[in-house]
C-alpha cells in the first residue's frame, strides 16, 4: 500500500498565525489570568478540546461585556478573536470595553486574507454599488464580511444560485448599480470562475476582487490531483470546516472511496481501513493540526508495514550486502549477538559498532534492543552472519544527504573549515562543500567570518560520494517567505518598529523586517527641515505607520510624525483663551513681536498689546530671547494663529488695584500700579540706552 499526504495539508498561514498567538499566550499566562476565545478559534473540535484542557474558555458576544467588567489586576482577561473574523459591531464593542478597563484586552487573530475582504467591502460600498459575496451565508467569515458592506448586498452559494437570483429578479436593483463581487477565502475555484463569467457577461461594469486564498486554491488543486491517482482518499478536518467540506467534495468526485474523518480513531471505529493493496491519499483542511495528520499517516503506514512483514517472513533469506534488523539476544564487551529471524545468528563485533575503544558495549545495548546492521559475510555451515553497524550508520547518514538533495530539503550543519573556493559544513557525519558564491558572504569578504557558525543549507548536487550545498539559497527562500508574509499582512495605518537603513536628501529608508519603506522628509517633522539627518540617523530604531503601499511595485510610503507630536496639538491641549503663558520673544516686526509659546508654535504680540502707553516699535520695550508673561487673547484654530497681550496683564493689575477698598489696601494698590509703570519705564529706558 502506498500512502501519500498532500504537501499543503493542514494549517494554513492564517490559522497557524492565530493558533501560534493563542498558544504563546497560554504558555506565558500568569497566575489568575483568564484566556477566552470569541467562539471557536478554528473549526476543529479536537484542537478546541485541547484548548479547554489547558484552561481556555469560550465566550460569545452576548457575554463578553460581563467578562470584561470582571477583569481586574488580580484576574486580567484576554479575549482572542477567531481566524474567521467577527462583525464590525462586535469588534467595536471589544475596542470600547478594552478602553474602559485596562485589565481587559483582546487580540485580533483575523486572517490577513479575511481582513483584506473587510477592507474591500468597506472601501468599495456606496449608494451606487451592489455587493455580492460568494460563500456560505451563515459561516462566521461571511457574517463578518457582510457587516462591512454598507450598501445593497447579497450572498450566493454557487454559480447556479447567482444566475437564479439574477433571472428571478431577486437582485432587482443590480442593473442600476455597479456590481462588486468577492469570495469567501475557502470557496471552490471552479465555481468562483463560473460566477465571474456570469456577472461579467451580464454587467460589463462589474468590479471583481479575487479573494480566494492562494493556499486554499493550491490545497484544492493538490486534492484534485491526488484523488485522481488514489483508490482510497482520507480527508481530515472538523465537521464545521468550510474548506474541509470543499476538499471532501473534490475528492469524492474523483475517488468513490473517499472518507471524511475528524480523528484517527474513526478509521477503526467506523471500519474504514482499506485493503493492503490500496493506493491511499491523505488531504486535510486548513484547521487540521499537523499532529492529527501524522497520526493518520502513521496508522496507515503501520498497516502497510504489518502486511509487508508477514510477506517477507515467509520469503526471507540472508545474503552478503543486505541490511537487516535483528533483536539483541546477548551482549559482551567483545560483541553483540542478534536474532535475525532466519537460521543463522548475527554477530556484530565491537570494532564494527564503534571506533571508540573506551566505550563498553554493555553500556550501549541490552537484551531485547533492536539493531540494524550490514551483512559482511554469511556462513550457513557455521550458522553465523558477520554484521557491521558502522556501515549502516554511515550509509544512513549519506542517504539522508542524498534524499535531502532529491527532495530539496533544508538541512543544518556547522561550518568547520575554510578551504580553497569555499567552506566545509559538517552535516551529521558528512562533509558538505559550499562554494564561496553559495555561502551568502559578500564578495571579497573573508570566509573565516562564518567559521564555527551553525547554518541552514540545501544540497544542490551529489558528485559520487561528494556533496555540494548552498547556504545562500536557503537564506533567499527564507527572505522571500518573510516578504510574502509581510505583504499578506500589511495594511494602511498599521504600525511597525523598524531600523533606519539609509538616508537620502529627500527621506529615510526604514527596514521593517526584510522589507524597506520610505519616510519622506516632510513626514519626519512638523517643522521644516533641511535634511532627514536633522531628525534621524542610520541605525536608529523608530516607530512608523503605513500611509500607502503598492504591493506590485513593492513600495511603501511611511509616516513618522503623529498628531501626538504636532506642536499645535500640544499647544491646544495645554492652553486656552484667557490663559497666561511664559513666552520667549523670537522675532520683531514693525507691527509687533512674535513669541514662542511652546516649541514650534509662535504667537503675535501686536504693538498695541505690548505696553499701556503708545510705543514707536516693539524693540523699544522688548529684546530677542527675552522671556515675558503674556495673556492669550485669541486663538484662530483654522489658520493656527495666536494673539498675545502683555498690556492685558498690566491693565488687569491696574484694574485690580483700583478696585481694592481704599481704607485697607490703598497704599498697597498704589504701589502695585507704580511698580508696573516703573517696570515699563525701565524697559523703555534700557532699550533706548
């Protein structure tokens, strides 16, 4: 029996992202902390049962307010939003609750591909559009998407229903509006294409957004191919999983013997195990953990192995050059004896096990252990077979290298030597040569810089007993995967912490984690600057946000300055009309003096507002750099202008003095007015000196 697992079976990017976040939170949970998921985090009962065993509770939107109000310092609460996403109003409620209680927070685990559809619905819906979604109407993902479509809208389950809805007049206003069509991420690609053709044929102004997840499409095409070449198909996934249902439908069409299971136990419980001569294919939905897939594969493989063992035992012979597995029956310091299941006894001498003479065989093996060995010589007369374990170990290690080359698998090893033209990496017991051009080390850089490092590499060529590898290819693939994940998750307004990579005359380039974005110099500061270097330098770690991006051209425009750092915002948050501020004189004009109220914001003290008596020019009384108290008498929000007055303070002081009862404070009031007048006269005299 041949058992084949679809390459893209199991957790997709969005589901893995959600479960990784949740499991990390569980591992780091503090005493008293409670963790909830808003509904099931994914559609897989076995995985959700595992979460329950680890203390994760399930909440629904109707109970989340009560849960949030119960959160405290001793018992904080975190709610995880499922990968399918939630309706707009539910997310708004979570945000509101999080703002009210610092001990309640939520983590949005919505798949980036689903978030993309939310944005499409939100940005493209208007009074002139009609939003159509291909999906299962009651599916959580669809419910969430439709909440973002604020226009006429409808959900259809397949191309036939779409055509029936149009022809029956159920979509009566569709012809007068611009049709917008998108799809649930896990729908069948064939039905999606039919639906597009119907809409484009009837409505030439239709806008089509291809939103089926690329991994979903790949998973479905693999299932299609695998089911055509198998006579027994196993589809693994939760009963509520939409994408698993699609896989089952595809496989069932091509392979009549297709079963849908949630756990490996169902194979025996439901009597689903096929005969030993069946070609078996295994596919799995996006919410199926890899552990379940491996259990099913192991179950089917064990059936194969049991059958083959029975067959081989009836035909078994022993020849020089064979590799055999035996059971240890005797161990001495000189040799190990094995039961090989044939009429000769296997003998493995110490020198054929290890080169280390200090090692005792009795410490390595015991009766009942299994050992794999290479047959050196067979003597039917003596009834023994001389075996070598070292030969098998060597062959196995080399075979791993050969298989890694054939399957283009990534292996790990340590750079142990710099040789002519490259380096040597020790992978297990095998030496792999990596040419200098494949090390990833820049040209003209000493290769010794990577000696001793643990590296990942791919075997690119086998020449006899010599292997050639590439470190650069693995690094390139990892970078591409990192970039793909980045572009899948990016959205306008998203915040990143990055490192300033380089500066130009017009802006700063920031490394966001393998992908660069640019902050124009106008976005670096609220005040005009001559160069980006006035604000940042190479190597600085800064927090930026996405203003816009072009995924096709790989361009990202970033923002750095925020409203929180806007000088005008700081000013209006601190002062109002009528407040008194200590201001610094920064410029003089014939009509008045400009004074800095807060850094970056100046106000005008009109010449008429400088003194109580008429003056010829501001410089008669004030100096650049002088700090004086002034009253804010007007704020022009629209033009961001401020009017200040020194005279208003002098007038108020004089009025206060004049209003005081003469019998108790007449002398004190006179002194206050006199002191104020003297201060102005002294300033005038100093300016004229």
